């Protein structure tokens, strides 16, 4: 499973680990992804999503239906 949030589109980015002696080595920064199930009352069904914690906050604020609609428009969710 890929490390991409299905609501916000957050994904793995790369950067450097910098040591005390200023040696730079490549590393990855992964988003804080969680596997969660959300209930859609309009369709009376459960949806399983891989979302970041920021995505869960978006769902809590806007609602699951609105969050899925904007995610489909932006191309992050295709369910």
C-alpha cells in the first residue's frame, strides 16, 4: 500500500539527515498515516481509508461526504 493520504494527498518527501559534523545523508519523511473506517450515513455503508491525522481533522471539520467529494475532485480518492 502506498504512503499517500487519500484525503489530503500528503505523501513521502525526501530530505537530509544532518549530523553534528554537518555530514548530510538522504532520508525520507513519511506522513502520519492511519487505516480507518468511516461510516457514510447517506449511502448507509462503511468506507475504508488510509488517511493522515491531518486528513482526519479535515473529515471531522467538513464531514466525510464533503471531504471525499473534494478528494475526488483533486484526484486523491477514486473509490
